[in-house]
């Protein structure tokens, strides 16, 4: 049974259709990639899944539960978290504090409770700190826990955002172009971390332009072009698909309208 189901999702902006009746599934324990040229609709699709955008039509289901139109914080609380193309960190806060923010949705105390230091809140704060430190160690950034996030290199900031997403305890992690801006060594390290994440039972759905990263990590690949699905399957199947070859090497693809 699929963990995530996207069914006939369509999203437009005025007269521009960014995603056009896209359907696919993500099964638990898998790494699935969404690829396609710039403007293919990949990030719009991620924004619909994670609740930043509502679909015009269609549904998104997580554990067979319709989550289309839910607020992002509510989606995160049920086990679906994400990162973004550009790391979105609190640059004046410490690296550790940035990761601790990711635990907010898993805490029992609201802002007032934290301010009043009600009984039990201190213990929970310590647990949050310890969990954040564990995730920083997981992505190799424990030595920078006390440093301001703004002092880190770009690749390190990506890893902080990844640690923050992991701190939400997701079942499904959406990674939006995680290798963008990284050098070859950082890409290799990222691939190792993503494999470890899958090893912990976390399912991964990623958007990525770097084909060496995609082909080296993915169990399955979905290819979008101008908002529609043109191919789906294993890396070997997708690499040899005539429509994919046409899109990436130039030429027209043979579009078959959804039935």
C-alpha cells in the first residue's frame, strides 16, 4: 500500500498550468525522484503536497488520508516534512537552535507555557536540545552546534535544514533540490546521509537536477515536462525512455493525454 498518493493533481496560476493532472505513488521505504527541465512543475508539485499551495483539482493522500488543502504545520505534524531549494534558516540563531525549531510541532507546551516555565516544560526543553544535537551529529555538524547559522558555508546550511526537517520525526521527507550549489564532495556526503535516512525507515521524495545524484540514489523516478508526466519507472527504464531523451537532448515528445 502506498504511503503517499497523488491523484490527478492540477495547479494553475492564471492562464499558466504548472501541474496538469499528475498522478503517482510513493511506497514506504523507497527513494523516489521527480525530475524535469526548469519550469516542468516540480517545485509547484512539492508545494501542493506539503500544503503551501492548494490544488485546483485532484487529491493528495497520506496514509490514505486526504491532506489536500491542509496547512503546512498540520501536514508536518502527521509525519510529512520538507526542505526548500534555498536554505531557510534563522541566521542569527545558533545552529542548534535552528534544529530545535524543528521539534516545535512535537512538543506539548505552547508559547505561554514556555514563557511561564510550567512544571515539566524544562525537562521537555532538555529533551528537545538532546534530540537536536543527535540530528546534528547525524548530518556531521555537531561541532558547529553553538555557531551562528549565518557563519556556515552554503553546503553546511543545507545540512542544518536537513537536520531540522529530520527533527520533526517524519515518515516521508521531501527534499527540494538538496544537491543544488554543492561541490562534488558535498554531493557525495549528501548521498550518504540520504541513504542513512532511508535506512532508518524514512521514505524520501526528492526533486533534483543533478542526474548523477538522482541515478545513484533513486529506486524510482518520475519525469515531468510542462506540467505533465512523460515517464515513470526505475532509473534504467527512465534513462532509455524516448520521451525523456527528447526532452533532455532536444526535440518534441509524444504527449499522450490522460484518459
